[in-house]
């Protein structure tokens, strides 16, 4: 009985896999290479810049003062936050986000190169997020540096 069920399941899977081909649709096989490589810079000023996330209204601004201290602000849609207690350990950045309403949250990110199909982009991989989008929840987002 189990072998009949197994054969039926395999047959159903094959039918589903081949259905687009039999309906005249082209099958596209995409191989997408995507990974992140941490980047630790020797000079903290090399981190300065504007970083943009999933939309133009997801922005992180990194400013380096004359004293070499980092000043960072974040905008997530319509919510703005200032980062405090900023710690940079190699490529790892941690801080506390404080929103306009006083609410606080932990911030954790890695300065990294995103390698996507052989092309590199420098930015911040922000972790421990919870961004709700239709049909999905993002827990980490890459913010690409667009300006210094």
C-alpha cells in the first residue's frame, strides 16, 4: 500500500513540475549566488555615508565626527530613530535605537559586501528586524551604501 502511495505522490509531483512546460510556458532555471562577506575597515571614516534598504524610506545615515565618534540615525518607513551606545568591533556594529516616542530597541548590524551573482555592493546587513510585508516578514535587511 505504501509503495502505491509513494508512486502516486511521485507521479503527482512530476505532473505539477511539468505542467508549465505542457501548457506552452517556458521554464526558467535561475541560479542566484548571494552571500555576505564582513568588511572591517581600518579607518572608521570609511563607514560614513548614506545606506538605503528595501525602499527609499528605509535609510541609515552614518556620520563620523571630528573626534572619530560615530553618529547614526535610522528611518524605517515613517519611524525615525537615533542610535546611542554605539559599539564597533571589527565589522560588527551594535547600538540602542531610540524612537521619537521614547521606545528603545536593540540594533545589530554587520558592515559587509553583498555578493550577488558576482557583483559586489558595500553596505550594512541589519539583523534582528521585524518588517511586515504582504506575504512575508523580514528579519534582516541589507542597506546598500549610496553616498558618503
